[in-house]
């Protein structure tokens, strides 16, 4: 507005000056519109008509001034008006209306906490729609190929444009932005649609419950619980000759390198690793251990595969995943916890309920901690017993502190298992490089929470484990072994066939003998089906014990 007003004023002044100068200095009269024409021609550098050249120095200087002023105004106009206008013409803008959507998930207040949710929805084939009122944020999300509706979620018209009445669910992200008014509008306009709210602090949860949301979720609370759960044992080994089995087979945990062709594939497709002869026992998926590998979840930085196989089979798995596996170890000793805030408190509570021996580090003297101090300092970690600890859980409030604590702990105890929580997915690889054995990122855990609620997916129950068990199959003597059929009928995977003390990793097609037994992996419920269908499990020897080393 200032630019346009100053231009009009200057144009009028130059027109009057030119008209006066031509009459007085040059002795030639010009009408106001003739003078205006010459001024416009000069300012736009398009020509001067019949008046050039001028006889007097004063008129020449005036015309030069008009030219310079015109160039200056053009120079200002190009970046301020012309380029943005061209960009608007060339770049697509986020729509204010949407195509017919049904059974979609509407997201209000999109932040980084929703990134993983959108990825999982896309992998699941479920449409999503982000309502964003801020034009710059809407444009940025639109350019990132996300489905965005540029509308105000606090208005009924905006929600109607999002086809809220046809939605499967609404996710309100209040971790960074104030979206309470939008939540009230949603509950008023479409009270039947399920609404889930992310909140960053426990103190805010009650207000969203008062507003009528179906469930209030705290990603930080879930991250703390997931860190605590990561310590629990998920594999139990029960075989007749444990030493012989452990000499022939290893249970290893693998991350998938981002450069690997497997990265970004569905978790279910990880069964292709069994082409190596190894057996995929299950996977840690964003804080949850699952044995049923989903077609709707993709492998990312927060995925850890648990695999059993011989040395050569594990080498082939390592080549496919692009990472060296780490030995699966059941944490039976003391765990050092560096935790502050909601994440730290939840981690401590989860371990206490599980009966795990812990030493807690906190900077707050009022907190229920064993050691008061900064977990990034060597002296504090040594006082907490890091050199003798089996695991170190890092649940600090910033990724910078978590990286420092991880580096220090790894230097003091190269063998300790370090499980770290990250605020952003961008720091997952940095934490692994610093020495973390496992990393859980808050956005990944948040996305997982919503998917479990919206689609009612199941994870393993607390205390449920994968059991590697030796099972006799006398009723199948004389029949040809088919691993695929056994897995289809019982859900158990065949790790090996044991015959006279020898283990066969690729037993397909072998004819079972009466003294043969199978080494199977599955849950207790699945193995019970095997015992009922195929025969009785052998009696355990006195040397058997739970836990895979």
C-alpha cells in the first residue's frame, strides 16, 4: 500500500513539474495528459515520444531524475510483487476444498509427532487429511506432498470441508500448538467421530478430557514405557542340549541400514530374510515387540529384528540388512536409568513394576533418585555403577544431553547395553553412532500409539515371550517335513530338526523318524497347539533354564 501510494504521488508531482518545465523552460505547452504520458514513458524506460531531445539543462536533469526513479521503483517491485506473483502462478497452492473422502483420518495441529503416523497411514492405504489454517505452514506441507486442506479447523465450515462426518477418526496434536478451540468445534459439530488428542504434558490432559475427546495420549509417557519394556526378555530358550544348540545357533538383533534395499519395506517382507536359512523370531517396532509382522508397518530407524540362525546364516542376514547383528541378551542384572521429566519418571516406574533392580540418576534432589547429578558427567555415572551395569537407559529431556550421556557411558563400559530415547527421528543415527544399542524416537512412538488405537492392532502382552523349544513329534513319524505347513497350521516357525544330536537348519523334505524332534519358535499358546496336534514335548533336563544368552 505504501509503495503504490508513493508511486501515485510521485507520478503526479513529476507530471506537474514536466508540464511546467516544458511551458516555461522549453517554451512549448503540454496538456496534463501529454505530460503524464512522457513521465510514464520515462519511468518505465519505454521511450520519450516527440519531446526528445530537450534544449535546457534543467529539463534534461528532470528527465534523468524521472528515469532513475523509475528504475528504482522497478527494482523494488520485481522481488516484492512480480516474483511472488509468478511463484503463485507456477507453484500449486494447497486446496480449500477436498475430493470425496471417506474412512479417512483427519489431523489437526500437524507437528513432527504426526510424521510417523502419516507414514503408517500411507503404508496402510488409509487416506489422511491435514487441516491447516496458517498459509505458510499449509503451503510447506503441500509442497511436501502431504494431503492438506487450507481451512480454519475452529470453524464449522472448515470441518465440513474436511468431510468430518465421513472420517474414521480425528487426531488432534497439542504437543506444540494450541488446538483446544478446534477440539471444542469438532466435538460440537461432529460428536460421533472418534477424537484422539496428543498432549505434551500431563497437566494439559484433563482439559481435553473435559472437552470430550475419546482418548488423551501422552507420547512422552508411552516413550518412557517403551524404554522400560525394551529391557524385558522376549526370547526364552528351552532345548534338551542347550550347550550344543548355543554352539550351533545365535540369537542376534539387527537394525536395518538406511542405505539397505530393505529399509522402507514392510515389516512383513522381512520374512524374506528366512531365505538365508535363518528364522525371524519377531521385531521391535517403535517400542512394541511383535511376532506377527505387519503388512501395514514399514521398517525404519526404530525397527529391530530378532533373528536365530547359524553363523553362516547370520552372516547372510547381516549382508542383507547392512548392519552387524548384536547378541541378544536378557537383562538379568542392574539397570542404570538417567531420567528426567515425564519420560524419565515413566521409565523408572515401568522398571520398578517389573521388579528390575535399578539405580536412578536425576539432577533434581527432590526426585526419587539414587544418585543426584548430571548423567553426562563421568563421576556421576561411576557413582551410579555404570561399569558393572548390564543396561543403561537414557531418558533425558534433550537429544544433545542424551548424546553426551551415551558417549560417556560407552567410554566407561564398552559392553553395557544402552537404550536411548530421542526427541526427533533426525537424531536416531547420531545416537547409534555415539554408541546406543537401541534408540526409540518420540514421533515414531506417537504414530504407533494412534495406529494401535484407530486400527486396534495387537502387540504381545506384558510377560509374553517367544519360546525356542524342542518338541517331539512321534505322531508325524514317516511323513515328509514341510516348514511352511507347520507355520501355517500352528503359527510356529521351524528353526531346525534335531536327529541324534545333530541340528539340520534346512529340513524341508526330510522324512521324520520316531526319535526326531523339532526346534520350534513361537508363543506359549502357539506351542501348545503344536503339542496337541503333533505330539508331546520332551521332558526338560535339569540343565535347562530360561533365557537366551
